[in-house]
C-alpha cells in the first residue's frame, strides 16, 4: 500500500457554491474556511503528516478589491479563531508564499501562530497564501544566490517554501488544472479531481479518494 505523507488540496469552488445558494461570494469563502478543520482532523486520524492547502494565489490580487479585502480579513479571523485548536491538536501551522505584501497585523498574527505551534508534531499545515509556484522558485533561487550555493536539484528543493514532495494532490470544484500550485513538489504526485465545490467537500469523500490512492501502482518513472 502506498505511503501518504503529504496531501495537498486546491480548494476551489467557494464563489460558485455561494451563487448556487443565492448568496454573495464572500459567504462562500466563509463556508470554505469551515471545512479546513475537518480536513486537519482527517489527516491526524490517518497519520498524514503534511497538509498543504491553496488559499490565495499570487494571481488572486486581480480580483475586486472588496473581495480581496474580505479574504484578508477572513484569514486574520481564521488564524485567531483556530489558535487554541491548533495548539490542542498539536498542529504545526506554517505559511508558504510571500507574506511581505500583507499588512502588519496579518503578518504579526501569522508569525505569532507559527511560533506558538512550531514544536507540534501531529500535523504540519501549510497554508498557501500569496503563493505561486513560479514565484516560489524565483525566491528559492535568490536564497541560493545569497548563500552562494550551487544550482542543483537538491539545493533548489531545500530552499523551496516546502521541500517535501506531494503524494496526493486533490482539486475540488470541477476544474482540471494545477493553477501554478507547488509544481516541483507535485512532479510525481497522484492527481484527483472532483466536481464537489469546496464548501461541500467532506471527510467521507476525502476517505474515498485516499483509498483509491492506496491502490495505485506508483512507479516514479520506473517499471
């Protein structure tokens, strides 16, 4: 049976979910945020050590300012509200992406939660915010240059925001593309796409996808 250490999810479909409910788009983002805790609980129960969630891409800044502002406020509220839960459940909170454009309050809350949970071992939660794989690669190369490191695969991977390869990558919402998400880490990931919109995605559906993953023959380019 395959080992599932790193699970990644592109959380897509919040806006369409809200539209179907006759609600404004921001209500979809609120509903989507509530799914995260169930995914973390699933990973802990099933001994999955890393969960990477795509929350806000480098391209999402092009959305209406009102929606971007709402998402930033929602992220801040999420971090504050989940602090006790992350500590209690031994979740190591981490951010991948460039947080420099965020305001001081949000950056401080990110740093605070990372510090409070840095020694937790049950699950590492990577929240991808202002994240794009191309941007991540460029930032990794800059770090290598600053350290006078040779340009090779090992050094590049070591300087990525997350160096652990993805075993299973899921995208909700019906689209079938990676959208500039963890392209190096996903080089040999198994891919699963579901039409389920993110706010409707459940642990039961995740369980079915994971069980299918366990049955796949993974050859990594070999025979």
